């Protein structure tokens, strides 16, 4: 659930006094913007794990890049097809501009393609050395994306580009200002690069030798990005002309990265010491439920567009 939906629910169910509480609304916005970063972050972790597995099999760097970039292009194409499907289901009420809306699958596919190029550019040489370079490159790429997001959203918008292209940079779509409910490369690709760095770290020789150390330290490291933004936000030094904490500010990005690292530790702890040892894992159940919902959704679409022979079409 995104922050705007969460705020609407708050206005509906909360008392007027609670609505005035900045802490309650702040935590609501923070929690409401976690699902999408978590999805993109885990995609970056998975990308690193797949790349490492291919390297261990002795596949050359160019072949790995070709495979991963093509996979990203496939996801991007699926995102475009999903937009066509949504337009068809909403026709004739859906505007044609919805076909060019930047959604999470679009940005995930582009992020995978960028990660493939990054791993290719910094992945030459021995596997261990390439892993370290990929780890450092992932962090640097995430920092660059997060730091340039505010000006790209405000003072240095690429207005000379057609709006379908600019939407992939700042999510402006057909409006006068960038829209926070869309998924442009800036800042959303930064979560993929953070996940890429974390994935390569988990595959490092140090992490393999000390299995519990990285998981425990991920919780400690996660607390640091949560604390630092409060210091930066209260300082007298301001880097950007326009301040938009909840949408484009790097402090908000840093807080969410810290929470993602802590979630990663909690998942590991649950699987290592929790009820997952007794056969129950919320992560596994979530995956099974997602598959069930996807199957039911496809069945409904099939019934709508392919009614039974001799029967009336679904309304």
C-alpha cells in the first residue's frame, strides 16, 4: 500500500486528535512506502545471487551480461504488456496515456538491465575480486541515484524530453509535477542497487566463513541509516533548493534502506531460530498465497474473455 492510500485510510478511521499527531502520520507514511522498496531490494539481492551462481559455473562475463540484461528486457516487456491489459480491462474509460505509465515492473526491468551492465563493467578478472568491485559499484550507484533525485524532481527537471521519456526519470507522466505514486528510475532503482550490494556481500568469503555475523550485523547496520537522517535533517546544511522529505529526499531513502536491512535480519532469524524450524514460515506462506491469487486472477480473466461454449459472455 502506498503512502497516499495509507493517508486516506487514516483520515477515514482516525479521530481528529490522532490525525494531528505527526508521529502517527509519519509512521503511516513510512510503513506505507515499504512494500515497493522491499520488492525491488529483494530483486537486487536475487540478481546478485544469480550472477554469482553463473560465475561459479564458469560462464564468461559477456554471456552472463547477455543473459541478465535480456532477462531485464523481458521483465520490462511484461510491464508494457501489463499496461496494455489494464487499458483493455478499463476500456473505454481508461485514457490512452495509461499505456505509457511507469509502473513497478517497468522500472524493475530497467533496473535489472542497468545492474547487468554494471556487473559486466566491474566484473572482469577473478570471481572474488569481481565480487568486491560489484559490491562497491552497487553502493556507489545507489548513492548517486539517491543524491541526484531531488534536483531531477524539482530544479533540474529534464523538461526538454517528451513526457513519456521524462516519466522514466522523475515520474512526471502527463502532469505539471512528478507524481509520487509512479515508479521512475530516480529514486526507485537505488533500492535495486542496494540489494545488489547486499547480495554480493552475502556471497563474499567473509560472509560464508562467519554465517551469523552478516545477519546480525545487518540489523546493526540497519539501525545506522535510520539514525543518520535525523541528524542530517536537523543540521543547518542544506544541499537542495527544494525540500521534499517524503518523496525525493535522500534521508527518507536512507531510512527505508535501514529498515530493509533489519527486515532481512528478522527473516533470517525467523528461518534460523523461529517457527520456520517447525514448518511455518510467513515468507513461504506469502509466496504460496501470491501464486494462488495470481492463478485465480488468470482464471477470472480467462472466463471473462473466453466464456464457455454456448453460454453467455461474462458481464
